[in-house]
C-alpha cells in the first residue's frame, strides 16, 4: 500500500499539468480547488488530511503550490530548449 505522500505525488503527477497552471502563479483559487480535489481523492483511498499533512511536512496548499511552481519551471526550461 502506498504512503500518503506517494499518493499525493501520484495524484499531482496525474492531475496537475504545467500547461493548465502555466503563468497562474498567484491564482490561489485554482490551488484551493486542487487541494479540495486531492482531499476528496485521498479520502476515497483511505488517507486523512492529517496523514497527508504529517507526511508532507505541513500545509497541503503550499506543497501543491510548490509542485506547480516546479512543473512550471521545468516547462519553461523545456520550451526555452526547444526555442519557443
């Protein structure tokens, strides 16, 4: 069985894509919507919000924001490399 953190990583990889969030760094509403979706999916898999917070080191919102920022940085680098 996966840990709560492994579940979150899998969910983020499959649910959040740079092209959806690209350039929306300050869009707290979008991140809040992602947090809500993650919590629903995690609960369905038997993970509590507290389990996720404990394994992620605290705030789920910040963890998702950081994940999006990282994906966006990777996407920018990829686009620059391709000459876009």
